[in-house]
C-alpha cells in the first residue's frame, strides 16, 4: 500500500476556455495542498469540476473540498477542519 494521497483533476470545456479551466485547477490543487495533512494517507482522489466552480473564491473552494472529503470518510479528525477553516479565513 502506498502511503501518499494523490489528486486527479478533470475540468471539462463546459467550465470555460483554458484560462477559466486553469484557474479552477489551481484553486483545487491549492486547496488540496493545504488540506493534505488532514487527509488519511493512501488515497487517490479524483475531482470533477462543475461549470459553477469557476465563480468560487479560494475559501469556498477549500471548504467544498473538505466537505466532499468528509462525506467520503477520508479526513483524519473533525476538529482539524474547523480549526484550519478559521485559519484559512484569516489568511485571505
């Protein structure tokens, strides 16, 4: 078993042209990078971005990603999310 968690992204042309698609990918990658220590190791996570993802701000993207990971049951502990979300809001 591999003890690293990997992220796969799919952003279709329905989201927009390349500039919009790349912005969505950057938002999701950064959200994943900053949340990686809260995720249990050994998972391959695939995110399929919806067209509405383009309008998200960084904080919203990170909270949505954490919400999906919580629903998937692959976050380490619940209290870390609340703490990190508050830190996230201060940094913006």
